[in-house]
């Protein structure tokens, strides 16, 4: 029986929205994950350092102010340099400004290194199931 | 007569003794003799005690109860090793500094053979190993523990204060290997949580049991009761007591103690340091409520070259360089000119040390505009600054030297105190207050408040 996987949550960049990440953190804890909840205004560098010290299996970022792509330019390179190539990266929320197609957001963030991208109205159970499956595939669950 | 207690500081330059009447809460006498730790620490101690006995009539009974602190023979020299620099390496460093140590090296990530060799060459008194939150990363701390287990005898005292999940494996690495290894709580058990108190206790214990023996300081125990902590710990204990008060006797509230000396300048802040502006976000590892920094390059005697470098470009009195040469050789100021130069150097030491200790504001540019973030402690609201240490206590204008610690508009990002009251440890007894606080905290507090002079 492997120990509970460690996941990091938080709202990235200078975004102060906190409800989404709180609801997600609660759902993850209920599902048996060890959650390191960093709250709001978490810099990309902080996600990386925390992932290193806690030996995290996944990082689940939230963003609601539509500018996460600016915050996350170069993030993938930084996390690879930090030895975190094996950590799952998820992001969810309002990931662009104005009316647009979610598919654009998805493509954009996959290019930035994210494994999965979710719209703001996602059913968290879907995301958590994806997480379980992805971790199982990596032998971490 | 048996209400008299003696307190001793085995300093790097001087052995100091103070005799305190505990009933009257009064200082009876003080003595200061050049240190003899190189040959036999008890020589200077005996001389100092003789001087005290001449003026206060103390006998062997009082000597037997005397408590001491020490920064002699290089002080308590430690090397820290952690994982991420901003997290466990920094936490380990805080733990070491808070225990009164001199951190001679601080390493991050997995150590290399070369780094181990450098640490062996430095021969630290204690090595502190941290890394990983509890249940977090295991690889780095285990790798480093393995490297240290194979190191030479130059590394013989090790304290492990990292991810507790690794302790069984680390214990087996050190089995039967002759090194003295102590396990304690993780200095950073979770992200954003600093827990250095258990580690501080182990460091102090180890200092009392082993380190003073190795440095020939334990020999003093033939005369006095015990050497119970490094001198900077005594100053930190005093600072905490004076700030927080004890058992109904009020303290002065959050404060800063500045302690320049011959080899280093120490700054202690007893303060939470939360942002004073609502729009500022505190980032990074939280700093300890009792925070100590040591500037090893700001000593009046040993680092005159550094100080001269820092003064470059400012107006200096005539003969400045030659007078400073004299300080480097151990000369004390006598003429008015020499006092002026001494004043200038002391001010620089205080200003730079305070700059390095205080928190900083950083402006970051985000998609939503400029944001202010704070690294370290906001000390702008501190209302009490205490000066101790030779360069301040024996200065011709202590207040002027301490004012170098103030907030300056030209350097508004450095969160130094804006409008504090200044106090002077006039009789140079702060270390004694710290030692006494371990046995009679209320009396120690009363004595501190009595003898701290507002300037």
C-alpha cells in the first residue's frame, strides 16, 4: 500500500482569487491525497521549491484572472531544471481574457508544459479521477 | 553574602565578570581581563575573580555557583546543510544562528566530494543536516548523511533535523562509525513552518557537553559551576526577556539589540515583523520571532579593511587610515581624533549590520500592475533599540552610533526602525542578564530594566 500522493495547490501569479483553489484542496483531501495548499498569489518559483522539498507528485494550479499564461512563461524550463520533470502539472480556471474558445486555452497551456487543462466549470470529480489515473499510470498510486 | 551571584563571559578578547546582589537587584562590581584561552582559560578568570573579590568580598561559595557563557576559541562554529536554499538550508541557518553559533558554511542540494573536503578542512564544531519537509523529499538528506558518515574525524558532531521519515535509514548509516549523531525535530516540518526551538536546545546541550571540553573552556568548571551557552545565546535570551517580560512584570515590547564587537557585529530582533502596510505581501520562509544575524566581516579589530572599504567616498578626519591601523592592532581610542574615527567606524558597522538584518520591500511587476512584496521582517514600527558591545558602550556618543540603525528615506526599501527610543547597556551586563534569566528570570528582568539607560 503506497503512501498517499502529495499534491500542491494554489492560485498562480498575482491572482488573489482563492475560492477555487480552496474548494479543490478540500475535494482532494476528501479523496485521500496529502495536500499542500499554498493559497493565493503563489509565484511559479514557489511552486517549484515547494515541490522539491515535499517531493510532490502533482501540482494543481488555479487561475481566475485570465493572465496565467503571462505568469507561466518559461515555467516548464524552470521546473525541468529543478528536476521536476516527473511531476504532473494541471491548471484550471479562467485562463484567457474576453470571450474565447476553451480549446485555445487548452492548446496554449499544453504548450507551456501542462499535462491537463480544465475550464472553470469542470466537475472536480472528473479532474480528481484524471489525477488518480495519471498517477496510477506512473506507478505512484 | 549568599545572595550574590557571579556571571562570566569568556569573550574572544576579554574575560568579563559581573557580581550581582540578587536581593537588592544591584550590580556590585565588574571586571574585565584580557582572555587567556590560548594557554589556560582559568588564568584570566582567576585574575578577574580576584578583582571582584577585592571590591565585593565574594568567596569560593559564590564562585562555585557562577555561570558563564563563552565565545572564546572561535566561538561555536557550525556548518549547515539543507535542500532548497530558500527553504531548509535557510531554516537550518536560522536554527544555528539562533543557538548562538557562527555559521561558517551553509550548503544546499546534494553535497559533492569537494564540498565535503572543504567542510572537513573547516573542521566545524557541529554539522547541522536538514532537508525535506516531514514526509517530503528523502533523497537529498540521505545522500548528505551518507557523505558525512564517510567523512574524516574533522566532522564528529552531527545534528540531524530534517525529514523524519529518513531517520531510520540515516541511523543505520552512522551505526558503529564513531561519530556523535543526534536526531531532533525537523527545522522545517511543513512548508511555511519554522520550528527551530528543539534544534536550538540540542545545539546548546552539545555545546555544554562536548564543545567546551574540546576547546579547553571546560577547565573553568574546576572553579565555577558551568559554561551554559555561547555568548550570543546569552544576549538573545536577555533580549527575549526584556521584550516579552516575565510572570506579570512587563517587558519593553518588540525590540532590536545591536552588538558590535572586535570580530563581528550581531543584531537580534525580537519581533514578528509582519508587513505594516496592508498592500504588502510577505513572501518566503517566515523568519523567527527571535532572529539573530551575525556579520562576520564587521569587526572593529579584525575587519578594519572591510570597514575602510565601506567608508570609501565619505568624508573622513585627517590621519584616519593610520588611526584605524591602530584599532586593528588592538589599540583603544584615547585622543579626541581617535574617538571621532572610532565613532565613524562604529556607525558604519551598525548601519550595514542593520541593513542586512532588516527585511526588504521589493516591487514586482505583474499583469495587474505593480505589487509590493516583503522579504524578511518589517521592523519599521519597532519602538526600542538597545545598544551593547564595546564599540557602543565605550563610545563617546553612543546615541549617534545607534542612530545609524534608523530608517532612511533614501533607502526606503530597507525596513529599519523609523522612530525608536534608544537604550544603552551602560554597564555591559546584557550577557549576565541572559545567564541569570536561566535561573531567576524575574530578577534578571528587573535588573535589566533598572540598568538599561535611555539615551
